């Protein structure tokens, strides 16, 4: 009999194979999960009330899903989103309990917990220092020289992986309708659009991710989930002023060429056609 890890690996391999129908894969994955969990050792649980096997199955699955999303191969994120939407519509496992919370596939158990565990900024190699100016420049979008050390090209991959994860999380919020990405969205937009360079230098909690990368990440969130962001800030007493501040920040970075222009202009266009306090904003960012 296959182990849980082997079953999960087979599901992940199928998710990365564009020749396999996502609809049939979703049904297969759910059936395999039921089999794994039914046969799980009774000690395979985090809390006493938990259903054995649920935690280990879904933690391994979502960890692999995020890695696929980070790699960002063409079409894979679309397959992942379609898979999650289909799985979320299933009633399978509704009686399960994981970490004292009841819910089956329709709750996508632990999806947010795994995200929190891996959400630590760009995954740069341990052999390079994120305080090095060359590394900071590459994270900000500069290409390494052809003669650069291989580790610096790995920084390019880490940068793209970080942006791929932003894109995937935004789609989880906007398309799959899970709630936890809203916290990630506010964090990214705060770092990219609300904190000036002077304040960043004084705040040790911000980390070493350059502002240019955070602005580009914020642009991704706004491009995909601007209406979700709008609904979120409209529930805040300072929502209108925050939205105006984000607009001003996008204008500033574009005018000062601080980030890749395409990403920010695209986000600005989304802003220009988004409803703000019930009124369609009329091209308030003009380029």
C-alpha cells in the first residue's frame, strides 16, 4: 500500500502534467485522500480530537502545491486554481477534524497554515547575503552579469518565485474565494506603498526585501484583486485615504522609475477602472 507521501507526490505530479484532465484529477485526488485517511495510523494527528491522517495529508499536499506555484511554469497556476476550486466544491470529508477545526475538502484544510509557514520573503540561496548590494539590485529587478556566480542567478529565480507566489495567493483570494490571503495582501501593499525608504531603514521587522520588489508585488495584487482590496479597505474608517495613498505611491514610483514600469502601469490601469466608494474613478492616474 502506498504511503501518504507517495500518494501526494502522485497528485502533485499529475497537477504539473497538462495532459491530465483537472476534473478527473480532482476526483481522483479526493478519492485517494479518503483512502489514505481511512487507513491512517490513529497516532497520526496533532490534537486528540483530530481525525488521524488529515493533517499529514493536507500539509504535504499544500506544501507541494505552493512549490509548484512558486516555480510558475506556464499554465500550472491555472491548473492549480481550477483544482482548488473543484476540490472546494466537494463535500468529501465534512466530518473530519484537523487541529480542533471541523471541515473537509470544502474548507481546504490547512491551506492558510501552510502559507504562513512558507511566507518568508524571496527564497535566496544560503550562500549569498541579502544585505549585499548586488543581491539587493537583482531582487529589485536588475539582471546579473553573464560572468556572475551561479548563486546570483539563483537569486533571479528566487525573485521570480516570490512574485509567482504573490500572483497565486492573489488568485486564491479572488478566484478560489479563500479568506486568508487578505492579510498577506495588506502586508505586501503596506510594505510596497505605505512605508518610505527612511522608515524602512529604521524598521528591523521589515527585513531586507528591497522596496522595488515589494512595489512590484503590490502591483500584482492590485492587478488581480483590486476589487477585493477595495472591499477590504472600505470596511476601514481610513479606507478612502489609504486608497488615495496607494494611488499616489504608484504615481511616484512610476515617475521616478523605481520599479519595472510595466507592472505598475498595469496596476494603475486597474485602479483607474475600479469602483471607489460606489463611484467609478475617472482615469485619475494618467500616463
